[in-house]
């Protein structure tokens, strides 16, 4: 299944630290050679300051038990720098702790003022950002976030490091699995990117990064499923970024749409985009939708659904929604089926849904009971008979007329309101001359 | 920019060659070099002379026009002549006691003869073009009327027509004071001083001038242009140099005397040569207009760089002057090049001379609208190539426009030369296209011309290499664009092979080259035009090689559709060509809808030929002026770049058919139906109107016949009409992978026929078996299934599938007549409400903000009435009083939008 694996591409757009979970995840999947993967991890880790992790990886690679001398040395060095940085920032942090309890915490300006007044603090000497970065490099994300939080309060949005701090905060929050704050940071970062005046290429780059990072947040936050559709599909800027820079994100968008039952109307727009981009990116998930909603090829959809399962199973981002996906995909197939059929054999249906006939019957019964479906089962022949009634001309007529009077009334109301407004104004005007 | 580009503008006068020269002579005096000379002129030239000069020049043009039977121009010249004569009348009456000058009478007589001759020649008259014969009639009338005033003179002239004609000929040839000469000798009224002198000077020039004095004495005090002819005189050169170049080589002055002698010797030799040339070159070298070729250098002169450069300047400073023999200049430059090569003066000098040769050759052809001579062009190509080779071989020569003339450096490396190879090569390319357009595209001539394209491309490649080495971004963009323009319309089969994997992925194809060039331009270009053209060419190239998605994305991302109207005509033509090709590409790739969409703008006007610049339409009511026509001709594409129009039309019609026929079937009773393709509809209608329809002959008839077959769902017949032997040779074989296209086409025909069939006949079935449908249309069952499913989902077909029996059950309960009409009516009312809303939206902005009260009240009243009308209509409708209702509807909406009225009327008709 290596051919549908997106880790390689996704990692290009993620922070070094964010790739570790992905790579570790892959280690468990046995798609690639374990040895090679670990070596790759080691190589990446070496570029950070996470010495312990490096050692751990070395162990897993069964390299010599003895840690090389330089590693130990580096560890000491790292600790020393850390301590030094911490010392530098310590007074400010202490002050912050004190102030935190007081009233001045309420808004950032009074807070900064208080700091400046009482503790001789200068915004220019803001080492805490560097410290946070260093902590982050060492893998100490928790502490990093608290420092960054401080930075965000103190810094003005015009500061040249503000963007970096925002990114750092988001990364750290993601790595500490703190989804609520991560979502907050995400929106803050997005607003910043949308409002800052980057050149077009820079903005595109920033957005592409944001899209990738946000996928992590969206699939883990309960509200994320609506938000991902909102952001990727209905914000033209981000849709453009996806289309030009990273069409593979279509997979996540498609998954999000499929597992979101309340947003069925997004499906139509999604399919349009999928068709447009079908030449640059296709995988079983997008193909499944294409089969089902463009070609009405149920057999093809069935096969694709099967493939989808393996793809999802091997994708770090969406592995959690596998069951939901399968369930919803089945429902989609069945719904489409019902819309065009008046009579379906259960065995065929079971075949199309990758289910056993008994299970399928049970499933349909459940659907009927939940009143999602107007149908009856003919158990002698093993058929499901739909209860659809064709629309009579009279009904059609009524349906069409329905809105007419509403619209006319609305229009008349508008006109009336306008003229009244005008008259009022006029009478007011005419009094002026007296 | 160099001078030969300055006269490259389109504003150049459109008059013929002769006229230019004639006017040149008239102006000649104004451009003399030294002041004292000018004074001499002023004294001698009287009003009479000026008028006469004017007359004679016009007469000469008339003669020339007559020779080539260019009647419209003769007419206009005749009008000029009468006007000029009117002007000259006071002078004539004063100076000649009111006797009409003989040469004028003579001209009139000749003109009359000419007209009569043409008029009598009935056979020839029939063959005249419309324009010509029209002007002939006008001319004849005018001349008849005009010569009534001169009847006496004419009859006198006709008695002795040949008298002094020789003298006159000569006079006309001499032109400037010709009027005088002819006039005195003929009428003998008042001999002027100029005449004898002119006569005297003419033989003096004609005979090989051996005596030193003649140069100074005769030429200097004569007022005719014979002195300009001897403008190679040393003094004038001196003047020129002092004036324009501000630099005199002392050495040369010393050598003056010697050189004079030398030149005299050479003169005879050169003149002979020039006269020999004259035979073939009548249009540029006028009789008696001979320029002596100056001697290059002294025998013993030490030839070094400054000397050669000075000489070069001397030659080049004569360019653009009225009396310069341009041909001679070229020869001189070549000689100079040989000399400099012999003396090893360095490549920089050689490059400079090369460049000057190029500009001299460009100068040779004065009219920008006409192509240069073939041999000159070939020469040009050769010189250009050798210059570029020199430039490329010597990295230390920097040739650029930005080098100022003072900073040119020839002696030591690095050399700096002023000049612009880019402009030269661009002109070379333009001239090549002009040459191509000149010859008949179906002749062998064209093919042999086209062979030179390789050389042009090679030259461009050389220049490109040069600019890649040392050029600004802008220059590189320009030369890249030139290359792109030679590349984009050529099909490279390797691209498709590579796509299929038959060639290794590393082979460089034309698409890769295009990519590289275009991307450079996208990144570096700062003029919008080059980028736009590059994008268009890029899309064209992609479309040509079936890279549909890339091409489409480029179109969409560039947003060209929005602002192409603001572009220059050439770019718009390229845009049209691109669109046409994109449409073809979409069709080949099976995107019928996109194909139709791309082509509809081109085809709906009915003149794709004009839009693609592949030929002019015949003239209609609003005739183009000659000037307009000339400009349009210049824009035409050379034949080898044409897009086959029949193919284009066929693709358009077929895709329109595939869209329109099922649509018509689906919306047979729909009041809101709109045409998808107007052109296709017209074809269909016109064929229906015919009382007898024969078997199809032309491509259009084939498509129409196919459309009719498709209407009944008869896919077999439809496919046979579209894909058959005749259509293959006419259209489909023009595609690269024609078999694939035909296959695809048949598949589409089957599918759309099936859809049409279902739409048309679904009301006669209660159920249809899917397998039998599949058999009928020779489609696989799943495909039929999927087509029907799609129709059901889109609510086009009121039906549902029955899985166990594999049938389609129809739900469509046929509405009764009343119901159907009610539905139509509802549609109409919906339309009404839509329009109401639209009108409100439109007026909202300024509706209530009008100044006066009465106006406002009126409008408000109207609006209310309309609303009432709507309500009233609604009440009536309940009573089912259909006819009155509709009439009322009609009446109420009389002031409504026309669109609605039409619809109501169609209902009434029904």
C-alpha cells in the first residue's frame, strides 16, 4: 500500500518535530523497511536537541550499546545552555507569576506597563522566545508553550518574531495534544496570515503550511469536522492553495465530508473540485466519490471502498475515523441506490456494501425503524421495495407556485418600505422650510 | 533604436513608390546641406516653377497608374491634377497669357485616349474588379466634363501631337524644371533661364565627366537637382561631416586632391556598372539619376581602424538622404568589409560593418508594408548569421544598444559596439513572414520559401545564445518570445510518444523547451505584452499536444478572458487561435462541453476566418477603406500557421449536436428553453425548411443529417453520417490520432442517442429492459445503467430502476393538456417575478433618488399597476380562463421586457 502513502509528501510541509508521530506511526505499520525508517528517524532527530530520543532510537536500531562520546558531551552542553537561558529569563518569569495573581493580568497592555514599571522590563530584550525555541528543540513542549504564551501577551503583532511565535505555539500545542488551545492558536494564526501583507508566493507558502498543520488539529478536535470543510472548501484562498500546492489534501477533505452527515450539501462542491483536480491527484477515497456520484458505478464504488479501508488504516491523520468512514460510505451508497431504485434485492445490496446478507438485512431494518427510509422488506423474495410515489403534476404545480406569493410579497414589502422611508424624509424636508 | 526601425511604423504613407519619389524631389531643396546653397535655390524657384513642378509630378503618377491600369488611383490623381491646375491658374494667366501649357493638354489627351481605350475593350471591362469598373465610370464622366473647357487646345494638340514630344520626355524625366523646358519649347512664350541650363547640365552628366571644372562650375550654379546628384562632391562631404559628426580627420583633408582624381577615374567605371543595373532596376534608379561611387581609399593610404570607421561613417551618413543610391551603399559596405578583413582590423570593426550592412539592406526597401526582395533577404540572412557567429566566437565584443556612440571601442579588448542584433533579427523575422505572405500558399514557391524557416530559426537561436551570454532580462524575454513564436504552432510527435512512455522521460521535447522559455518570461518579464503572448503560445502548444488539463489551468489562472479586449490586434488574434486550438484539444480529449464552450465565441459570429486572421472576408455594405484593408492584410497569418477552418467548424457543430439534441428532447415543452448553440440551430432550421432534402454533400449537411438521425435515437445512422469516408478525408484525418477520436466520437453518439431516445420515447413505455437497451445501443450494461442513473438523479427522467428484473420503470404520468398549460403558465409567472425582482434590484440604487416628485410618482404608480396586474392575473388563472388570461397578460406587460413578450407570443401561437 506504499503507493497511496502520503507521509513523504506531508512531511515536507510539517515541522521536524511534527513528523515524529507520523514516522513512529509508520514504524508500527510495516509498510516500509523498519530498519530504514529508524535510520531516517535517527537522522532527523540528530538535527534536534532531543538527545534522549536519539539514544532511544539508537537502541532500537541495535547499534552499539555504548553511547558515542560526542552525544554525551552534547547532552551536557544542551543542559548548560538551557540553564543559562533559564537564568536569564527567570526574573521576568517570576515577576509574571506574581503579577498573574493580581488584577493587572486582565489585558496585555496594563500587564506590560506593570512589568515595565515594576521590574524594569524592556520588550526589546525578549529572550524568552529563544528559550522557548530551545525548549521546544529539546522536546520539552509543555514548558515551551508557557513561555510562548508569555511572549504572545507581551509582543505587539508588529514584532518581526510574532509570526514565529505563533507557529511555535501552534506546534507545541499540537505536540502536547492540547487540542482546544491548538484550535485557538490556529484561528489566531490564520487571521494573522490572512491580514498580514505577504507577497502572493509567501502567503501561498504560509497557507500551505497552515493547511497541513491544521489537518492534525481538525481530525482531533470535536468541532474540527465542520471547521475543516469550512476552511478548505469554502474559503477560496485555501481552496486555491490546495489546488495549486497540495492537491493531496483532497483526501482529508473528502474524508471529512464523508464522515460528516450534517454537511451533505458540501458533497456537490467537493465533487466539482475532485473532478477538476482529478488529473493531478487521485486516490481510492476521491475515486470512491467519483464512482458513486459522477459515474454511478456501484461496483466500482464497492471496490474503491475496500481500498479506502486500507488507505485509511495506514494514514496517521485519519486512522481514527476508519469505522465512521466505512459506515457513512455505506450509507451513501445505499442512499444513492434508494434514490434511483424502486426494488432492490438484499443479496445484491449486501454485495455492494461489503456485508453479509443477514447483516445487510439487519442494517436496513434498522434504517427503516429509525425512519430514515421509506421502504418495506419483502422477505419471501428477499427484496427491499421503496415506497416512493411519483410526483403528480398537481404537486409539481403547487411546489412551483409555493414560493411565488412569498417572493412577490417580499418585493411589495420592500417597495412599500422604501417609499414610506422616502415620504418620511420628504415631510421632514418640507418642514425645514417653514 | 536604429534608423531603419524608425520608418517601420505603419503610419508611413500609403502612396505608391513613384509618388514617394516624386514628392521627394519636390522637397529636395529643403534638405540641402549648406546654407548658401539653399539661398541659390530660393532665388531661382518662382511660384510658377513650383506649380509646374507639382503638375508634372502628378502627370507622371497618372502615367504610371495608367500603365498598370490602376483606375481608382488614376481617378484620384486626376482629381489632384485638376486641383493643382486650379491653383496654378493665376500663374498661368499671368505668365503665359492664359494659354494652357502644352504638357497639361497633352496629359489630358492621353488620359482621354486611355479611358476610351479601356471603355471600348468590353471584354477587358468585364474582367475588371468592381472597384475598378466603378472608378472607371466616374473617371470617364469627370474627364469628359472637364475637357470641355479645353476643347480648342485639345483639337490643336491632336493635330500635331508628336511635336516636341522628345523634349518633353526628357523634361519629365528631369522632373524638377521639366515643366519649364517643355513649356518654353512648345509654346515658346517666355523662355526662362533655367531651361537651357537644365538642358546643358543633362548632357554634362550623361557624358563621362572628365574635366575637373565641371564639378564646380556647372553644378554649383545650376538650380536643378543635378547638383544634388553630384552630392558626393568633396565639399559636401566635408560639410556633412562637420555638421553631423563633428569630427574631421585631418589626414583626409590633406588627401582631398588626390582622392578627387582617383574618384574621377572610378566614376566612369562605376557609372557604367550602375547603368547596367538600371535595366533591371527601373523602380529605384531614375534615368539621369546616377550617383558616382566614391573611391574607397587611396592606393597608398595606410588603412587602419579610425580610417575605416571614418569611411564607414561617411557612407552611413548618406543614408536616408533623398538622392542616395541605396544599392550602391550596400555594395560600398561590402567592399569596405572586404578591405577591413584584408587588413585584419579586428572583429569589432568587422561586426560594426556587418551591422551597418544589415541596416543598409533594410534601408533599401523603403516601404514597410511591402516585402523586400528575395535576394536581399537571403543576403541579409547570410550577413546576419556571419555577424552572430563573429559575436559568439569573440566573447570580448559587447554589442548593445546601451553603448553610447562616444564610448564605442574598437581598438582594444573589451570592444564596445553600438547596435542591436535583437532588433535586426526581429526585423529579419518580420520580413520573412512578409515574404511568405507574398507568394501563393499553394505553389511550390511557398514551399521553397518555407525551407528558409529553418535558417531563420537558426539565426534566432544564434542571437538567443548571444543574449543568454550577455543580455538584460528584457532582451532575453524578447528573443525568447521570438523563438516561442516559431515553436508554438509546430507539432512534435515525440511529446505524445514520451507521454505514452515510448521514449525515455529524459528526452527533451518541444513542450519542455516551451516550458523553459515561458517560465523564464513569466518570472522576468516586466512588459505585460510579452508575458501575455508567451502565455497564449504556451497554452496553444499544450493544447496542440493534448495536455488538456495544463492548458485549461493556464487559461483559468491567467485570467486572460477578462482583459483580452484591451490587447492589441495581434495578441487578440493569437488569443483566438489559442481558443480554437483549446477547443480542438478538449474535443480530442472527449470534453465535448468544454470544446463547445471554447469555440462558441469564435463560431457564433460566423466569421472565424477573420477572427483567426486567415483571410479577409469579401467586402459587404460598409466597405473597408484601402488603408484599413492594407492594415488587415498585414495582420494575416502566413498559410502554414493556419488552423483548418472546416475542422474547426465541424468540431464545433458536432459538439453542439451532442449537447443540443438531447437538450431539445428533454425540454420539448419547456417554455424557458434556450438555445445552446445558435449557429447549430440555424443550420438545423434551414435544413428543415427545405422541401426536399438530398443526401448530404458538405460537412455541414452531414452534421445536420446526423443530428436528425439522433433526434429519433438512431445512433447507427447518426454515427454513419459523422464518421464515414467523406468526412474522414474532409475532417477527421486531420487529427493526429484520428482513430482514437473516431472511436470516442462513436461512443458519445451512442450515449447521447440513448439519452435522446429515453427523453423522446419514455412516455410510450411503462418499463424498459436495460439489457435490451444495451443491446440496441451496443453499449455495456453497466454503462447504460450509469447513464440512466444519472438521468434519474438529475431528475431529468421520471423513472426508477427495478433491480430484480433489470428494468426501468417509468413514473411519468403524462399531464393532461390543462395541466401542461398550467405548468407552462407557472413558468411564465415565475419568470415575471424573476424579472420584477431584477428590475427592482436594478432600479433600487437610483429609483427613489430622482429629483422631481412627479416623475417619482409616475414610476411608483407604474409599479403598483404592475403588481396589481400580477394579482389580477393570479385571480384569473383560478378561473381557468386561459385565453383571456393570456391576452391580459400580454396587454399588461406590453411595456415589459421584450424577452417576455416574445415568450407570451410563442404561447399564443401554440
